[in-house]
């Protein structure tokens, strides 16, 4: 499906959405946007007068979502032939990209990159990262004057980098003049820290067949922070000067304490401010009804035969103890913002029924890649260090052992075709029920069910024989609920 639209008559766009359904689901978006300012036509007079725009940009966009492969890719490019600023000779160019990988079985799981105009010149770009041209302009003002500019920004799980370049050259007859301005900056957050380099050179020259004169001023500046400071090196002919300014460089970055780390990365935090809410628990299968608001029952009402729970931590787990038994240790973790290496994090997991430990569950580990900027060993960022730590333990998939349930899937034949649809909401606990125990059921529900012939047949087929007395009674199923086929007649 495609659609055209206009925004304030300045931005004209077209978007095409393509959905592919087959062995794999694929979703693609293709489109473009054309920005023109001012509008090419002026309606103020009786006749339309053509006005040359002073700015025009045509952006080509492609987005691809592959749920089976676990990838999201968004890319955009400026059409250099149809993009300019101030003059049609001032060509605009560059691109944007956002890639994310989220398939748990993939070693790239948890990795992402956001870039506008590419990466730092010294950054070894991983092979799965997109290659993006510099965002910039190229302006040949006249045969003698040329301006060029570039800009880039990139964010990865490991660092943030940005920078730019501006150049100007003029040459006529025997005279020549030029300047070059460059900036590169590398940043880290929590704790916030940045380092960068800045350079400026100005050159004038004269040359002919008999004489050559050249004068050049060069400045190289290194900056850091916080606190902001730096050093500058100036060179003019044979004269060289070094100048320090601002705060002195701190070789050791100030690390975060536990409170600051927990507040920044593990929120929400408990009222004490020291114990983070580090776990999430969700029912991925077997949920019958959600927990009531304000209830201490966090899971709701579940079907034990299909129950599947995911317990996940925001912190990588190095050691595990399940029902008092130690499991195989995972790799030790580090906390980069705290400058702590080889830290042990232990998960104690206990499953109880009426106060007694039970071993009726199976536990499958959930492995993910962890961002190195958070759980790596390096407090100070490095351009070409690994962006993620592979196969870290972040939790478990918990399910009832399948051998506890009958494996047959026989259909139940009802003696009547007049089936009445009933909504049954028994007051059951969300915990896994023992099939040999007796459990209370609200009398009104039993009365309503057993007063109907079809309903009583269904209950009998499941081995439930309710007692119809004016008091709360119990029932005993001879087996747990299992999948069944409803007759079509």
C-alpha cells in the first residue's frame, strides 16, 4: 500500500509499505521526502512568477523489519543530485542508519548502532554495521573558490562519537589561500567523560617561476572533561608554543558508587535507595486470567499443564542456586561505570508449595548479549573494544515438567448438541495445584453448572462430581485439564 502526502506544502512525501507473508514474515517500507524552500511558485501577482529555491533536499528512506531473523534496519540517504543549499552548486550528501539485533540465538543479540554520517576515522567498524556516507556539502562557488564540509555522529552500546570537518580553498593566478578546521569527540556516559581533538590550519602562499613564499599557522588542541580543560600547540614558521588551559587532565576517571549506579541503570529503586527492583516475572503461556489490581497474587490464574514463566534479571547472573542446589557457574561479570571487575552475582531460586520445596519444574537458561559499556571491564571507553559481551545469563524459562501430565489427547464426546457457553471464574490460587489434593470451589458456580445437562456432562467427562448442598463443598478431579476437541455437530 502506498500513500502520498504533503506537509505545509513544503514537504512532499511518498511512502510504500510492503508486507511479505510466507515461510518468513517480512515488512519493508520504501519512500522519499522532498523539501523545497521557498515554494517554487509565487501566487501574489496576477501571473505566477518562478522563484528559484534557496534550499532543496530529497531524502530516500528504506526500513526493513525481519522478526524471524531478529533485525530492524532503517536507512536514509540524501539524493546529492537533487539536494542543495543556497546555490545549486552547493551539493548536499550523506546518510543515516539505525540497526538493532534482538534474536536471542544470535551472537549479535543486544547490539545496536545509530549513526548520522558514519563513524570516527579510527573506529574499526564491525562487519554487520551499516556503512553510511558522511553528512556534508561540496560547494564550488566559482572556478577559484571551493568549500567542503563533513559531519558525523554515532552511538553504539560501547561509546558515542561525533565530529566534523570544514575546508576552504582559494587559488587565482600566483596566489593561494586555504584553511582547514577539524573536530573529533569521543564520549562516555555514567560516569560522563569526554575526550576530543581539534585542529586548525591557515595557509597563504605565492609562487611563480622565480619565487615561492609560504606562510602557515597550525593549531592542534586536545580537550577533555569534565572539568573542561585542554592543551594547545601552536606553530608559526619556526616558532612553536604550547599552552595549557582549563582543568588539568585526570588520568583516572571518577567511578560511580553503588547508589548512583543503581539509580541510573537499575531503576525503579526501592524506598531505601540501595536495593533495586532487578527482576521481572511474566507468564508467557498458560495464563487464564490476570491478577486483580492490588492483589498479592502476581501471576493471576494459570493452567498448570501449559504454564511457562520467564524470570529475567536486569543484571547478568554469574552463580545460580535452585532449590538449594548449585548449578553450573556462568562467566563472572564486571561493572564498567563502577570500575569493578570479576564480580559475583548469585541468583537464589526456590519453588515451594504450601511451605515445602518441590522439584516439579524444569529450568532453561536465558542467554543474552550484555552491553560492554555497562558490564564490561573498561571504565574508559576505547574506540575498537567489543561493544557487547556474549552469552551472559539473564534469567530462566520455568515450566512444569511435561511428564507430570497425561500425554493422551482423546476427544470428549458430549451426549447433547445443545451446548451452553458459560464464563467460569473459580476462586483458585495462581500456584500450581496438586492433582491429588482437594480444592474449594464456589457453590454458586457448581449449582449453575450442574443444573444444566450439557454442563454436567462436561464436568462428568472431566471426573468432577459436585455435591449440591447449601454450603461450600469440594471436588476432586481424577486428572488435570488437558486439550480436547469439541464435536462440530
